[in-house]
C-alpha cells in the first residue's frame, strides 16, 4: 500500500466510523459497516457494506426510506474528505450480519 493509499484509508475509516455511530443510534436493526477498495481503481472500486440484524430490518429500512438518509450521510462524510462515489446505489449495499 502506497503512502497516499494509507492516508486515504485512514480518512475513510474515520469518516465511516462516524457514519456507523450515527446509524447505530438512528436506524433500527443496524449492526455495523465495512468497506472494500482496490486503490488502483479508486474511488470507483470503493464498496461500502452495511450490515443489519435481519432481512426484515433491511426491508423496513427501504420501506421507510431510511436507506436514502443513510446513503446521504455516507456520501456527505465521503465528500468532506474529497471522495465522490460514482454510483452510490451500486457502491453502498446492505447485507444480513
């Protein structure tokens, strides 16, 4: 990992930790999030995975449109560190923990 990649990784981790704390307090069934990235094709390769307790929690997230709030929160935090997602709907996904 190059020095610049390490710097970006630290900024990503810090920003996504803030999103995680927000989601834990505000979104029912939310558990944690993680990210995967290939720095050779960054930021297009960035994937953010949000984990929930159950499929019904994910369904409710979407039904209540809280998924939009979560995505906007993630995008805002990333924008604050000069990272722009090309396609948030594909780069932010939900899974059952």
